């Protein structure tokens, strides 16, 4: 069983680390795509998608329902590609809004979650506690270094 306050703190700290990693980057740099890779903007949109899914899962499981996001690795990959394709055209302003709004939805869902919803074993691919941002931060840091920012 997750501790609600520790979980909320975890999500606040991981977001602070992500925002620190992009602090000072221009919109143009955030949107620049390396050959064969996602832009920083694409990665931020991707993180927002998973925050939305995770928030929905907390609400769903609080209501007594089962996870709707139990998927195979192949399904996860297909979902990520599809979500990337659908959000690629969003403006950087909208991606910033998506990132902030999805995280707030997640924090609100956790803050009002039932005890049942704090049971991590009930979650599918999205998981209850995620270090998703920590996966993306090293890429962003490397990208910044390559660009001299």
C-alpha cells in the first residue's frame, strides 16, 4: 500500500526535476527534433499522456473498477507511437498546458483516492508510482549538452 503523502511528494519532486532539466531552453530548441528521435516537446507531451492515463486509473480504481491499462509490451509500443503521432502537431504552449494540467489531475486524483486506489498491485502499465520523468531527463540533459545550452 502506498503512502498518500509520500506518493504526492514523489510526483511533485519528479516534476520539479523535469522542469529544472528544461529550464532556460528556448521554444525553438524544445521543438527541434534530432534525426530518428523525439524532440523535447514530444517527450513532454508523452509524459503528459501517461499522467492523464495514470490519473484516470486512480479515479477508476477508487471507484472500485479494474485497471483499463493492462497491456503487453507490444501494445505499449503501439500506444506510444500512436500518441506521439497524434500530439506531434501540438504547439509548445499547448504541450506546456498539457504537462501542467495532467500532473495536477494526477495530484488531485491521488489526494482524493480511496485506500483501495493506493494499492499499487491493482494498476496496469501506467503503474501508481512512476519514475517516468527520470527516464527522459538524461536524454534531455544530453540534448542540452549537445546543443551547448
